C-alpha cells in the first residue's frame, strides 16, 4: 500500500550562515507560541475538526507547497487540525527537494498530519484534487469516524472564524455553495459544489462513496482485489481513487489534464454527484448550504493587499509564485500580522528566508 502518514524521516536543511539558522525546537512549536487569545477552544461536546488539502510534489507552481505550513497555522488559529496530503512519484531520485523537505518540516512541527500518496508523476495533479473526495478513507490513527473533515486548498486560508463554524442542528455545510451553477450527468441535473469547502463527518465522507451508484456498478463481476478496493477498509491510494475515476469519467481520467478542461473539474463533479445522490437517500441529513463574504483574492493587484485592516474579508486565495518577490512578501506580512503574533510572524519570515536559498545550499553541498 503506497501511503504513509508520518514524516519522521524528513531531514532538516540548515542554513550555511549560522546566524540565519532556525532553531526548530524553539520556533516551530506553534502550540506553545501562538497567541492564546487567537486560539479557538472547542467545547468538549463538539467533535474535532480537520482541514484537508493536497499538493502535487511535481507542481511547477512552488507556492502550492510553500503555503502548506501557513495554511496549517491559519486553520489551527480557528480550531482546526490540518491533514496535508502530498501526491506524486516518491520513488524518483531526489524528488523531495530541499524546499519540499523544509515545508514538510514546518508542517510537522506545527502539528499538521502528513499523508503521502504514491502515483505516477503524470497523475499527481488530478489525484491531488480527487484525493479529498475520498477523505473518508484517511487513516483512523489520524482522524476518527465522528470527527469532522473540511476540504480545502493549500493556497486558500480562512480569515474570519465565524465563517467556518457548523450551523447548530446540522450535519455539515457547503461553503460558497451557489458559485458554480449546475451540470447534467447520468440523466440528472446536479448542483456543482466547490471543493473549498465541504464540511462533513469522516463517516459521511466514506458513506457517500460506499453507497454510490459507481460502487454498485463496480461490484458487478469484481475480483478479490477489486472487492478489497471497494471495501470500507480500502486504502487512500492511487488504485482506490482510479477505480472510481475511470468508472465515472472513462478515458478522460487517463488523459492529460490542463487547467479548465473536462478533467480539471473531475473532483468537483464526482463530489457533487456522490453527495447529492447520498442526500437523496438520506433526507434527514441536514447540510447547510451557505454563501461567502468578500474574498481577498490572488487576482487583486498587490496594492489591494497593502492594507492594515482585513476585517471585510472572510478568506484569502493567496498569490502564486509572485509572492516570492521581496516587495510582495513584505506586503503579505501585513496579512500575516493580522492573523498571528510577533513570534509566529518571525517564524514565517525565517521560513521565507530559508526557502529562498535552500536549493542553492543543496546544490553547493553536492559539489566535490
């Protein structure tokens, strides 16, 4: 089974300049360092909440993996634990670059859970999207059936806590539920729900798959291996996800995927179908469909980000690799300062400094 949920073997890449070297023990323990006034303590009667997102380790957009510790800290700030899934071909030599290892180390010390999913590089992006639909199959030693799981993106962070609280008397919520119109499939009309965000208990995430028409069809003439992949004990793996992906999307699943094409929306389409069909069978399941308030979006020019007050925004879709420009990072610090105390702000500025030179160090260390 090509999956792990531990990061014990991740190495730390220190700076050559010892004056810039991070003391990970002192600086990355967010549990100790986050301003306590900004931590939401959940009532004992409420189940734990997890935010889950995934990244391809082969992505040419570095920001997706760079933001993972910042996203985890942002979710921690409003009472969510984080599960970060890394997807790709871990058998390739040196695939975990200095920068990837640095990000994974920060995630680990922040307290996030890391899950690695092995697949061919060509499938890594689509699988990183689809893996969230199969959150019900995450390892039990990370998240339990009664716990709540919210799907997200590594570059989408929460700002206003109230937007992410479950509605009393409901079984979950769909965030920004009215954004994406409808689509026709299997002779039915479905509402297209976005993956950022859907909030359900782990057992419901698994049930929408287990009770699906896709699984019923796959069980016909299934051999022993296929039956295992269709069982409640199936691993969260390429084989499990691909079984359902190929069943529903046929040749599209294995085709090259480009942003905006039919394959790009497979995760939203499949999740919308599974959840809608399941709700039809279980009318007592109460899912709150809600909108969202203003978003601080990456499409906005940097001067919009250059502000001291972010109260009008509920969330933020973060800039891509332009964030690495020194001037843009300095402006981005204003948003970080509004979320975290000075210790954590310093922590992430140290992270940024290391990230910008880490691969240069790795190259120099390999020279004879």
